[in-house]
């Protein structure tokens, strides 16, 4: 059975590009366009992994990540922050929020797939992996 990945980003272009890469990799993809919807979908659908943008309307990715990681029913889902922000401060904030990984846009297919497989294998279960 295909692993389910929740892609949370307000950019339609990211949903198209990253969604296609994920589907080509054999994953089923769920989509949310803001952090609040991502949090709600995480609770109802229980994906195998979440990819979260930072800058979004209604609730940013750091806030949504904190909510997800504080909710016992979904806290164990690996979560990757995917953002065009790439400062040391942003990486620190992602780790503090509970993210298990951090990737910068534009994303390379190989980096994305490698990070997903690493986290789904259980090897990167801790924050900041």
C-alpha cells in the first residue's frame, strides 16, 4: 500500500511540482493550502509523513508544526519543513517546533526523496533529523 504524504503549502506551483515528484515516487498525496487545514487533515487522515511550508495564511508552518507535535494522536508523524527561508534562525525555529527535517526551496528531487525515505525508515524519528 502506498505511503500517504500530506503536502501543506499555499503555493499551487509547489503542489503541482512537489505533488508530481511524490506521485512519481509511488506516494499518495493529500493537499492543504494553509497550516490550519494541514493540522486538521493530519488529525483526520493520519498521513505517514507531512511536508510543511512556513509562510502561509491563517496559520504559518511553525505554528502548525507545534500544534501537530503537541497532539498525541499525530505527534509521531515525521514532518519536514520545506521553505524558501533558509536562515540559521529558521532552521532553529523548525527544530524547536518539533520538525524532523528541513529542506530549502527550490527542492531537488533526490534530496526530497532521500529525506522522505530516511524519515519513513524510522532512522530520523527525533526532531531535527
